[in-house]
């Protein structure tokens, strides 16, 4: 394969290739610079956190909607057949916790005598 270019054309090609190579080397230098690498890593972590938080929000929102659907009809009125037993259960649990957390009068009177 014979080269029919003139020496001036060859020299111009060499200058052009050097300029292209300088641009590529500058781009590589920017990509491997520690600040760039740290910035890229931070952006990737932030993206992952955002994606994970978004999924968590969707899952929680779906769960809340599912629970709400158990106690409220589609038109927004309460399902009394489910609300009343749940309210009684919660009230009973609160009462049980309240009673069990108080010191009994017989215990406190025995402590005072000692």
C-alpha cells in the first residue's frame, strides 16, 4: 500500500492525531482523578439510597393501604364489624399494661414495714 500523501499532509495528520490523543488523555486524567472517582462513588451511593428509599416508601404505603382497607370501605365509611373488635382489643391491652405496671398496694405496704 503506497502512501500518496505529501510530507505536509503527513505532518498535518500527525498534528491532528496528537491533538486527539491529548484530548483523550485529558479525559482519562479527569476520570481517574481521585476527586472525580469520589464524586462518582457518592453519586452512585446516593442513587442507590434514593432507589432503596423509594422502594421502602412504596412497600410501606402499600402496607398502610392494605391495613386501611381492612377497616374502611372504598367509600370511606368505617367497617364497624372490624373496627369495634380491634378497638376493644387495643383498649384491653392498654388496660392490662396499665394494671401490670402499677405496684400493688400489698407490695408497697410490705416494703414500708421493713
